C-alpha cells in the first residue's frame, strides 16, 4: 500500500499557470482550496515550496490538476558532469 508523503513539493510557476488556465484570481483559487490568498501567493512565488497533504489535495482538486501539473519539471541532465 502506498504511503502519503509527509509533504508535497509544489512548483510555483506551474501552479500559477494552472490557476490562470482556469481564469481564476489568486483569491478565487485560494477560496476554492480553503487556504489563504497569501499562502497561495507564497507558493506561486516560490517563497514556500512544500505543502502538507490535506492542503495540497484541496488545492489540486480546486485547480483540477494532476500531481504532474503541480510538481517541478524533471531536471535535465547537464553535459560535462
């Protein structure tokens, strides 16, 4: 059985892109997810990068997003390393 992670890593630019694709303001998205506007802003700007499972699930549901849509993109291998 898969365990729920202690926290979820969220990619701010991806989060903002998903919110805007739905035509939502920060306030509207935050209200849908049951979180504060300032908390959502800190996530989008990268001031905060991790969320606990209950808030993360509410935000993901409010934005009709998948884990992949809100997670950081995979790192590209760099040459010469």
